[in-house]
C-alpha cells in the first residue's frame, strides 16, 4: 500500500499530521476517516510523548492533552484495530523512540503490522542504531522506517538514507521546530532544488512550516508531497472540528 500512493499519484500529495488522543481520547479513528473522505493522500498519527523536542507549542500542547486523556501506545494500538475497516490510505505513526523502546521494538513492529500501519517516523532514532540493531525487525514485519533530512545533511548521508528507505524521505524545510511558517527564500530554494536534482529512488515529502495552499504549492513544486501538522492540529481545538476538516483540506488543495 505504501508504495502505491507514490506510483498512482506522483505530484502534490497531501499528508496530514495529528496527535492520537487529541482533542479527545476516542477521536483518533474518526479524524483519520474524515481526513481520507476529505481528500488527504496519507496520514501521520503522532503518539504523544512528555518531552517532544522537535515540536512547537501547538503540537506540544496536543501531546500534553493527549497524555492527560490517557493516550499511550497500548491504547493507540487497541484503537487502531478499527483503522482498516474505515481508512484505506497509507498511515504512518510518528513519535519519539523512548515509548517505542519501552513497548519493545519487535512488539511495536508486530502491532503496526497487525493494525495495518505502513511505517513509522521516529526522529530521534539514530540511523546507525536502526541499521545495526533494528532494520531486520522492521523489514521482517514490513514496516517502513522514515528518515529525516535537513538542510545540513551531507550528500553521502542522504544517499545512505535513500538506500535504507522503502517508502519516502522526509525533507525538513528547516532546522526549526514544527509550526514555523515555510519561507522559500534563496537558500531554501537551493536546498530543495539540490534534493530534487539528486534523483533519489524514494519520493521526497517536505514537512515543517506547511500551513496553507500557498506554502503547500511552494513545497510541492520541489517534492512529491508535503505534510501539514500544526495548522491542522489548531483546527482540532474547534468544538465542531470534524465538520471543519473538509473545508480545510479543500482550501489546501484548491
């Protein structure tokens, strides 16, 4: 499933990130189903952590609320048993390594496979550690591990990431935390163009700073797709958030 989306639709893919257990403990699957219905191409469901170092205030707050609501990996996987009866687009889990390690790496990959999760994004899992200790387990259960690239990542490391990847390469628009507006100035444009010209075997998806139709269009001029997180999580604080999802996605894609 995870490769098909990039083969069948190669441009302007929209991914949405949101935090499991936010705004309510039971909202995770309803939001996923509404996002697919509204036209999102694939999803990133965050599992909350008490010390989310790469996240800006909006996503940090959503993690705090989710944890207070009682969300953890055990609860999330229990909820995700209903995922594939309602959602057919690719779904990736995103979060930090500590909860995964506590859950158990093999248990985690096995649980992902059982509920139909396609892959995971764990920003603080070092590449060498993944390659030496965990790659075999991820591949055994068919779970893609998504690596992040920043403007400072060397060409040699990018080629290595591309070789290890089986789904897409997550291109950070900057070294800032989530929620900062994407500014495609000269340096960003050079960075995005350099990545595009490397002609990697895996598709490029840009994240951090994508918030509206304008920034989505800028990002997808260089990459196969883009990820919206903080702007969508803000929407979930509205009382009628499920009704707001359709117009939000329509506006991004218009």
